[in-house]
């Protein structure tokens, strides 16, 4: 299957700092990428849809000023958690949508711990 | 109301004991149904895409089938390495919705 990478795989930061997570599609150009959040023993919750060259579309209840998304190229989307707080600690996973079959291929995830 | 459910929530099988996982959906305009496997602390790994009722796909010990209301993931003679959470996701309209998952434990 297609390969999607995420960096970093885990990050620990102090409350109030900002953290940037990168998501790269390595095998195909993805006009659409997605950002999910997952809590322990729960399914994935879609946070936002990232569209190359345009503004991201956020799901209801997700603060767009807190979770900044940039999709500057067809292979890279970034999620920046601004002024992180302990409640933002979670597992963040990105995916890239194959433009032909519309399958979403997922990255390995980034575990964020805010102290 | 559009909905995607999975059953059972958890399943414990002895090695070699075959079973099926269910994904039921009530959505309009299905564009595709996807099965993923997720190991703890990792992102979901793509398994299958099904587009229309009657379609079947196989990969090693796994076989996915699709009807107009549900999909089954059949696991034949599972091995301990098949232990994972299996997620289905439904693509309809502009939506891509995951089910809650089935946690499979294949015991040696």
C-alpha cells in the first residue's frame, strides 16, 4: 500500500508552547489530506480536512485557531497545535487520500504529551 | 440518521478458530467501504476497499464481503499476529466515517 509518513512520532512539550506535526505522502500526490485525533480505546475522530492550496475545513467543535493546518504542497500537510495544554495530549494521525481510488492511507501517528 | 456500527466490540478466538466481524451502515449514496487494521500505538493499515454489493476481496487469511447494508470481514484460521483492532470506514457524499472498531485477540 501507499506510504504516508509523520514526524515526529512522539513529542513532549510544556504547556503554552506550540507543536508542529508534519504529514507527507510519499507515493502519490494528495490534493486532500486529513487530520484525526484518537483517544485511548476509541475510534478515530476527524478534526479537519486539508486541501492543497486552500483553507482547511474543520469539523464541528474543533478550534481552527488552535489547530492550524497548512497544506502547502501536494505531498505535505502540517498541523500546528498552538499554545498547547495538557488536554491537547493525544494521538494525532494524518491520512492522504489516493485521488484515483479515494482510499485513505494513514501515517503512523504522533503521540503528543503536554506537561 | 447516518450511522456506522461494528460488532462484536471485542472477540477472543483460539488460534485456528475462524470467525466474522460485522460492519453495518445506514447511509445514502455509498461511494466505498474500507477495512483497516490498527495495532496499538500505530496508524490504521489499509486492508480492503469495496465499492458495490456482491463484491469480495481476499488477502491471506482475510476475506471482505459487501451487501447493501453491511460488510463482513471473515478471518480464517487466525494466528496470534492477526490480533489487532479492525476498523471499517464508510465513504458517502463528502463524508468518511469510521465505525468504533472490533478488538480481535487470537490466542495461541
